[in-house]
C-alpha cells in the first residue's frame, strides 16, 4: 500500500515528528512518502522524504508542484495535515477521486478564519478525519462515523533511571516558543516558586519563535536570568539526557491537541505540570500522574510543588504512574498503517456494493 502524507513544511512540531517516524521505519509493510509543499527536508531529501524548492507553502506554484508530485505517486491513501495542505489535497481529490483522502486534526480549535474555512472544507470532503485525541474530535464536533483516533506515541522511550529518584525543583519543556504554549505563564510560575525560596530552574528547548523576544523581556523584568535558560533547538538524540537533568515537565498551554511533548516527557519519567487543555485534561490524573495548573491561580500550583518536593515517596509514585500511562499504547506508525488498511478495505467494499 502506498501512503503519501502531505504537510506544509518540515518543522519541529508533533505533526512533522510523527510523520517522520513512518518515513524512517526499517522494512515497513507499506510504501510511504512524506511530501513537503515548501522547504527542504531536514537532513536532505530522500526517496521517502521529498522536499520542495519553494519557500512558502501557500505559494500557488508550491501547491501545484505538490499536486503533480502526488498524482505521479498515485497513493492508495493520501494523508493531509494542517490547513496549508488543504488546497493541494482537495485538488488531488477532485482530479483523482479514487484516492482515499484523510484529513488529520491536531488541535482542538482553529487558529484563524482561513484555517476554519480550509479545514472545514477538508473535513467535509475527506473520507475520514483522524485525530491525535478524543478531545480534539469532541471540540471540533466530528461525528464518529467519519472520525478515528490515532495513537500519537511515536516511539518507546524509557526513563534514564528507574531507581527511586529524589525530586528536584528542575523544570524543562521542549516546544515552540509561541503564545499557545503558555511559556509566559511558565516563567511567572518559576518566579512564584522562587518567592517561596525554592531554588527552581527552568530549561526551555526549542527554536526561537515569534514569542522569544517577549519571553526574554519577561525573564529580565522578573530577575530570573539565573533560573530560566533558553537552550535553543533540540537534538532528539539528547532527549533522555535532558530529561535526566529535570524532575518536572512544565507546559501551561492555552490550548492543545494531544501534546506529543508531554507524552514523551511522561515516558521519560518527568512529572507533568500542565493546564487541563486538550487531551492532557483526560490522560493526566491530577495528583496521580501529574499536576494540573489553574492559570488564574498559579500560586496554588506553586504550593503543590512545594508539598511534593517535601514528599519524595509521593513524587516517586506520581512519576511511576506517568511512566506507566503509555506503556501499552500502540506506536503511531503501526496505528496509521492499520487505519489506512481499514479505510481502504471499507471504501473498496462500499464501491463494490455501489457498482453491484
């Protein structure tokens, strides 16, 4: 089965990272292409990851090139992620209607009107709509007859040390530096911990984004330069070592889908300290496998951290629950392949029935 996954560009987000795991799988039972509408592939193009000479995914020539490339590939299933992929995906659907089209949703809301319009069109015309979480499907009002939840556990990660670990007030996050991720809230939270005489430290991993300058100003205004460090882009080979230096994963997002970074952090033995948005509100048990922050009352969250630091046994129990939460989940690449097979089989049966 040939599967083509169309995405706007090769970035550091969960969508791109998950799609890449299908492209780099050894001896997969499928023929997979990750096709970029714009920009080069990280590490260079290959037979499975196809870059583009265009810089912007909404460039009509970039969209046209992607359409031609997909038509030449003749995929059995075309996956499209993120709203900038919609024009090319729907054009392919019109030209080659026998292609099974899947639109992926990865957030519980649209970010602007154009996203709403294009995503709405893709949802209506796709054969199925897949999502990283039930929270996303519920928020977007996708009916069960067309919807499917796909596992976004992209790899098996093990904590760097499974022995009893003494909690330290060391926090870490890896994500985009934008307003959605709530890093401004996280910095305020570190300041509240410092006000309690807790020697808190927070490492922020991820490339400089649109919010980086304002976050730096906030750190300076709160005199937290010694406590908050911007570490730059993340090399995933370092993930285990990065997790080994922290006890908590701090992500007070304003909205989310699944949050693959949080899933990874839990597998690596970090206790999540997050807001109850997206699927995090469902898979994190407050006080059991993580700590839920109230953005309107971060002070109460700092009190919970102070209490947990004084109770190593409780921290160890919470950490163990976080690790175990994902121990039996299927991998993304296996779940997507199974979903593609199921979709193709269902549509073949329906077409044969209609033809008869």
